[in-house]
């Protein structure tokens, strides 16, 4: 990725990802919160998958897009895979609640 000003690739930012207990139960040894280097939510999910193989498949579908029963927030705002991450961004992964 090259920045518009031609300075070259933007370095990855150190970001914090918090995972829900429901997801952590599927991946023994996973942590509630983990620091990763990523420029986008998509890269953060790749980094999670590198640590805990198969995690990305639980969070994304084949389009690729975030699964409809998963919500990802960056600094409190709803995010997509393309959402860019600032240094020390706080990413929260949540399972959607449904009710009757």
C-alpha cells in the first residue's frame, strides 16, 4: 500500500483486540485481549488467524465480509474489513445478540 503523497507503505499500527468469551472457548490458549500490528481490520483478522488458525473463518464469510452475527468496533465505532486503524486503536469483537 502506497500513500497518496508517495512516501511508500504506511507502517502497521500497534492495536489492541478484545475477543468475546464465546469465541475464546473455540480457541484454547487464546487471550481476552491481544496487541497486534495491523493497518486495517482485515489485517488485524489475518494476524489473529496467524496466532489461532481458523479464527478468521469464524469472523468472516467467503465474500469476504464480517459475518452477520459478528460485530467489530474500532474505538467504539462500527467497523468493516476496510476500516483503517490508527496507532493504539481499540478493536472490540462481539457476537451479535438475538432474542425472541
